[in-house]
C-alpha cells in the first residue's frame, strides 16, 4: 500500500492492468430500503486504453466511475489500482490517490468561478508532484489564447476544455470523464472529445468515459455496456474511429 | 397546521444552529436594553417613592450656629413650605474591631415626634428618642453592615473633646444619605465613614449648641422659585455663618444617584443598537441564502397558485420565529442580569428596598425594534423572491461573474496563490456583505474595548489619586479651624515624620452666570504630601496670587487660565473677591480649587489658621499613632489613605468586574455568531465548489482553509477597525460618564487591545472550526452530477 506521502508506484510490468476489478458490488442503504447499484462487476483496464462505459440512466455506470475514482468504496468484491487495494483504502489515502493519480472531467465542468482558466489549472498544479505547466496543459486542449478569462466569460465547450486541462495537468495515470459532452452541442462536443482523445494518445493516459450516447463507442479501444448494475457486454474495436468521423 | 407552516418548522429545524446564532446576538442587544432601562426605572421609581414617603427636602443649608428663633424667619421666606432645623456634626469614632479611627456624621433627631423632613427609615431597632435615651445612637446601614453592628452594640465617639460610649438603638436609612459617603467622595468608604442619629438635646448640649441649629432643610411651596428661596436663605443665614444654601440638584447624595442614572441612560442606547443592527444584518444574510436555496420551491409554490403575499408571509414568519426566540432569550437575560446589577447597586446606594422593576414598555419597544430590524433585513430578499416569474425561478441562478480583485489589478497578483485569489475575489464580488461582516466583527472587537478601558481608567484614577496626588499616610482634620500651632501638635504625634497644613473654606466660585459651591483648599506652595497635579501629570506650584481649579470646573465656569473668577467666601464674614485662574488641575471625582495656604488666609483676613494636616507616619509606630489619634479630642477625623484606596478598589472592582463579564460574554457571542453564520452561508453557497476541490484531491484541511480564507481576511481587516471603533466608543461612553461628581480618563492600553483581538480571534477560530467540521458532510459524488 502506498504511503500518503509517496506517489503510487509504477508497476514493474508495463502490461499489468491499471485497474483490476473482481466481483465489485455496491449496495446503498440497508434492509428493505437497500438499493443495489452494482452487482458483481469484473474487468481489467490497461495503460493507454480509451474505454467507454455505456449505459442508460440507473445502469450503474456512475457508481462504477465513483469506485474507480476513489470517491466511494465497494460493499463487496475487490478493486485494485495497480497492486494497491483501492477498495479498502482509508479516506486520507483516497484523497492522495485522487490528488496524484486521477484526473476528473465532469458533465457540469465544475470550474471554480472566481478563478481564471489559467488559475483553475494552476490550483491543481500547486498541490501535486511534477505537474505540467498550466499554460502547456491549456495549449494541449487548444485554449492557449484564453488563459485569463473567467469561467463566466467562456463558452460551454471552452469551459469543458479548461476542465480537461485541469484534469491532465497533474499527469494522471487515469482520466475519468463523466458524460463530458452531456451539456454541449454536437460541434462543441466533438472539440472536447478530440481533446480527450489527443491526451489519451499523446500521454498514454488510461481514459474512461461514461456516457449514454452509444455513438461515442466507436472512438474507444474497448466498450463495456452496463445494465442494472452488471456488465452485459464487452466489445473491442479493431480500430479506434477518429472523433470527427463519428456518425452523430 | 397549514402545510406551509409545517414546511416552516422543518426548515427552521434544518437551520437551527444558524437561527440560534442570530437569535443569540439579538438576545444580547435586547438583554442589554432591558437590563439598563429596567435599572433606570428601578432606580428612579425607588428613589422617587423613597423621597416622597420620607419627605426628602428640596433646599439645604449649613451654617455655623443660629438660634432657634431664626427658624420662624426661615419659614416666613416666601416660597418656603416646610422648614426643619437641626444639628449635623462630624466626630471621631472608635469602632470595636477597627484599628483606624473612623469619622461619624452625627445628625440630630427631634426630642419628641418624628422629623418633618428627611425622615429616617428604621431597618431594625428604634430611634434614640424618649426620656430614657441617654448615650444612644442610631447608625446608618452601610456603616453598620461593614462593621457588623447591631442594635445593642456599643461604639465610642469623641464629642467636643470628651470620649463617650454609646449604645446603638437601631440601624437606619435616610433619603439624605442614599449615597452614604464623605463629602466630595465619588465612592463610599463605609469602613471609616458613617452616618448616625442622636437626640437633639444630647448632641446640642455636648457642643454648646442647645437652643440653636447649624443645619437647615426646606421644602418649597408649589410654583416657588428655588433660586429666590436660596438667595433669601443665604441673606438670612449670612450673619450666622451660613455656608451657602443649595438645591437638590447639588445635594451630594442626590447628585450621585442622578449621575448613575445618566450613565445608565448612556449605555442603554448605543450598545443595544449595535447588537440589533448586527442581528438585522445576520437575519438578512441567513434569509437571503435560504431564499436562494429555495428558489425552485418558491417557483413551484407560485406555479401551483400560491400568491406573492402568501409566499412573502411564509418567509417573514421564518424571521419572526428568530425574533421570538431572540426576544425570549433577551428578556430572560435582561431580567437575570438586571437582578444581579440591582444587587451591585446595593453597594453604592441605600434604599429601604431596591427591587428590580421590569420596564415592560421597553420590553414591548425592544421586541418591536428587533422585529422591525429583522423584517427590514428580510424584506429585500423576500421581495426578490416573490418578484421572480415562476419559469425563471425554476432555472438555476446564472453563474457568478468574477474579475481580478483590486489589489491584483494593481499588480500584486503574482504573489497570491489561487486559493488566496479566490478569497479576495469573493470578498470583492459581494462588497456590501463583506463590508457588513467586517463591520459586525469590528463592532464585536469594539464592544470588548469599552469595559476594559473602564477598568484601566479606574486603575489609572487609583494610581493618580493615591500615588501622584496624595502621598500622605493620613489626613487629620480639626473640629474647627485652629491656629497654626496645632500643626506642631500633629508633628509631635508618635510616628509622624512629616506634617503639612491645609485649610478648607467653603466658597462659591462664579464666572458670569455660572457658579459652583466647593471647598477651597489652602495648601503649601510646593507641598510634598497632598499635591496639585495637572494633566501631564506634573506638580503645579501654587502661586502667591491666583487660584488653581479643576479642569472640569473651568469647563463648567467657561474660564481659562488668565481669566478672573469671583470667589465668595461662605464661612464667617461674607466676602467677595476677584481672583485670577492661575492653572488647571486634573482630578476625577468632584471638583476642587486650590490656593497657596498663606494667600488663602490673607484672603480670609485671618492669621495662619489650619483645618488640619496631611501627615506621613512611620510604619513602625503605626499602632502608637492610631492610639494617640483616637485619644486626641480636637480631631474631627483621621482618614487613612490605604483604607480609602482599598475600599475604592474593592467596590469598583466588583461593579466593573460584573459589567466587564457581561460585555465580554456578549461580544464573544457576536463574534462567534457572525463568523459561524458567515462560514455556514459560505459553505452552503460554495458546497459544489468545495466538493469539487475534494474530488480533485484537496484534503479536508486544504478545503477548510479555502472556506475560511475569506473570513480570515475579513477578520484581519476587522480587528484594527474594531480597535479604532472601540476606542471611539469608549471615548464616547466615557464622555457620558464625565459628570461633576465622577469622571473617568480614557485609558487604552496595549493589553486591552491585545485581549480584544485575542478574544475575537479565538471566537472566530472556534466558530470557523465548527463550521468547517460540516465539510465532512459534503457529498463528493453530488459534485459530479450535472446542475440541471
């Protein structure tokens, strides 16, 4: 188990899974009020992969993403991040995990309204080790020109790209995206997805996108479909489709 | 119960700690208002009833001696309703168990029947009247309490040179001595000064005054002019050594009670208003937030057909609940504290009984004021809420617009961390709210400065009066002014190392239309024992010609050094002289005037005469000295400096100590309430932002720092502002205490400032910590959810 003070170790074997999930279950509440959100999920996720978790509302995809991101702990089953038992980690350990290893992109962007684009990114680069420069992160998402704009001065797509820059500036091992285009029009959504895809390709970051939009499946290496808390199908694309070629 | 009211109850339960914080601040203001106004009512009612029932006189005069026949002439003065004459004399007492000699003021009571004016109230025993009552005295309650004296106990007094033992017949009170203190003293010294009553015949005989009087009390007929009566009395008594008549307003006991009421009046307005304004601001911020959070509910209610009035009333009821809680707590607090303070007044003022009377009018007024304040606080927010069209209210509020803070625009940005910038920009985006939070905290700091500055002022007065001005061990006074050779007798008392003379003469000082009657003190030009000190504080040498007066007296007479004032001698042969004001002396109790001793005697056309002497006594011979003093017949009094000083210190420490505790508690509640409320509102407004930071890997401590950073900044600005406000408030309130009988210097010490800063900082830190603990309840997963 990593100590809170030390970054999580790189695996000895580069082909070893980043996440190893076995029999993962999550039940909320107790007795007659109990609600089962996940009912035994098994999978491995690897470095450089772009994975899409597809599912309708209530399928359990958000619960699964929360487990992977260290925001919630499973009721049953095991969840390993590399060799570390993420599923049984303490609250301070989870905080360190999120701080150094995971980048989040939310549907509602969740930018700090009182900070400019550059500062929203810098906020994170200040607390993690070996971050990239805030401006460099913003350039990677194509926002090198709008560094000093506040969220209220940016369009939805631009805000989401700031959120992506903020997520990747820490050079995370994992990028978790929760409906990243959910609040955007098609054109803007494409720009955002291109940014995510580029990060995944250029930095080799394991990227997990959850969405109910099946069209996004074509841009993934692998696609898991969830329903009623279970994985009902797994598909591997022979070739990742370019974002611009997705059939909207 | 209406369903909306059920919602109200549940909303209140959810907001209970914030509502309680507001109610507590409101309660502090109300408690203070109810406490002070009720104390004023209690004192005024008790005083007026006592005066009326015991026939307190309206005009008073002292003289050397006049035959009883003059009494009819007094009664014949137009405008005089009732006259009472008698004898009042100071004697030295030997009290069992007290190693110091004490001073007793003996007042005569008629041989038969009750006095017509200034009637005595008997606490226990009886008055010393009737055939069998030789060697009996009734004792004033304050003196009896301090010495544990009861009817039947004995006490020795030196009457005109002869030591006599008296039995105490009873313990009594009189409207003349509600404030039972030596003339000119701001605080009672009940250990060495007491008031007594004895039969006229016995007292008059002892002092060869039988068939005569030296003390007059009068009441006035309706529509009589007090000034005209006083002038007529003065004319009539002048040949008999009249020392000047005066009205009730100048009666020392009455004036002291009046001054106390004036001080309470000063406190009863400024302080409560501060608290109620803070409470109104807090109600506004809580309600604004509540209404913002319930935007969608308001829209739903309106969409379902509830009228604007119904929705508005619902939120007004919310603040009404806070007002009800605040009024309840405040009334209770005011009544409890009022009872305690009434007990404290018993230390100063002696009434047959002093009960706490609740000023119900003020209770109603205070409730109305706080309800108005709360409603004014809520009105804006409610108006915004009901004006919003339902469709618009259903949508979330537009994202907040920010811009770089002023200090950043000035180029300081590069030194600031992002979280510091967040705090700065949040403050600047809500300038009014930030300013009001800051002001409220500054007021909390300011409130703490006041009672401590009182305490420090009193400590200064004690040091000034008894270290700088008075350096003698004792003050010995003669029954009657005597020749200067009496000074040699004092010098030969055992243990006396140094003795310096003084001569006291009652005078009226006049400048234009304003005049005051005081004791003019003749002292050696550069005395080393009782000194005349100015404001710097440096000793003033008494000049060959001219008079030095208290700065307060100069202010009242509207004169400056160099101006001339008229001094009218009120003892012996009446004389009037113009004397130049040579300088101004600093003092804090009563008012004084000083002249060089020889110069004063020349003015009086007397040889070198003295009223007594200030003396320094060797500690090694203290016992011997006291024994000798107790057996010296011509001595009217021996005042021991340390005893007076200690008595003063104890009484003030007790009264100021209680006020200080009350104010400290209230200021702490305000500081706590403000910070807690601001932090909770901030937490509510920024829950999503803070949860996002937690998701992004900020620790709970780091997020807590972001949450309270803004409040820390506001507190940092508020503290110096509070010190400034507090100094101003202390100065303002001390001005209301600046009366002719008592004054306090404005003393602001670094320790006072430090304590205020520390208290507010600690209260802020503690309440911020309480609020930050709520961070643990933030749902991280909710931050991932979309806003729609």
